[in-house]
C-alpha cells in the first residue's frame, strides 16, 4: 500500500509519531474526530491549552471523506517563555473503553524537545518539520520564540499505524503535555495540555 504522508503539526504530534512510529507494514489508520485536531484536556484542569503556545488562526485544516486532513497555512508561536528555555514533552495514548479513558502501554517523552526540532535524522522528520518551508529562518527558534512564524507547505496528514503496535480499533486519544524550564532548571508554573481524539480503524 502507498506510504502516505503521516504528517502533522510537528510541535504537537511528533512525539506521538515517535511512539506510534512510521513503519513498513501498516494496518491501522487514525481518524481525528475534530477537523481542527486539538481539544483541551478535560482531565487536566488548570493546564493551559494550545492557544497559549501558538496562534493557529491562520492554520487551515480540512478533513476529507477518508478522514485524512489537509493542512496548510501558518503557525505563529506565542509561548511567553525565554528562547533559552528547555521544553519537555510527554505523550500518552489512552483508549475509551466501558465509558472511561484507560491508559495504554504508550507513554513516552522527550526531556529536551527543542534539541532535535528540525533534525533530519529523527524518525518523524519526513512527517512533520519537513513541511515547514521557512525552516532555514526558524530552525533555531523552536517553539520558544514568540512571533516566530512557521510557514507550512500544504500537505495531507494521514496517520497510519504500524501493525506491530498493539493498538486495536476504537476511540483513542493522544494526550500531549508541554512543560518549560528556565536556565537554572526551574519549571515554569503552568503546563500546557493538548489532546487529539480520534478513531483507530482497520485499513
Ligand atoms: C487535499 O489535498 C489534496 C492534494 O494534496 C487534494 O487533492 C484534495 O482535494 C484536498 N482535499 C480537501 C478536502 O481539501
Ligand atoms: C503565511 O505566511 C506567508 C509568509 O509571510 C504569507 O505569504 C502567507 O500569505 C501566509 N499564509 C496565511 C494563510 O496566512
């Protein structure tokens, strides 16, 4: 089968792609529930939402009949942290079963997210930051420089899942938490939490 572009707003998803992983044999497809992809985290009161990190008002997202999402436009960073801050990210995948969200084995993270932000050698590069056309201008700015604009070439986001990943069809969500630490390692007060809810279906 055709190896579709598994792509997404890098800053938010690259880590879940790292866990879910592009692969040679794919048998599941993740269809986001919301065209705009992101939801607030209902189980995490007091966390900020994506609007604290970035202005997505010029980011176009359009879901097609197959559940793939066409993405284009610009993302403007607005997280009010020092450019030198260290960003840590944690991602976990939960499944909706028996009326509640239950953890799955998928939990991972990166304690220095900005270190590899545009690194071509990361497994998620072809699916994410590859689509940032102005990467030469913004590559040192990561998500910690307010006002930075990431210009995305239009691409089709289709999240395919490796058969080796023990996720079965059904409603799932990726819960993504961003934390920032200042130069002396002190954590900034409010973490940001973003969810992507969707359905895993067989191809
Ligand atoms: C999505 O983009 C593809 C080309 O990348 C295009 O063929 C298709 O019509 C677009 N679909 C929507 C819903 O915009
Ligand atoms: C994104 O930014 C580029 C470069 O500044 C601009 O040409 C383009 O019109 C912008 N697109 C949107 C959807 O705002």
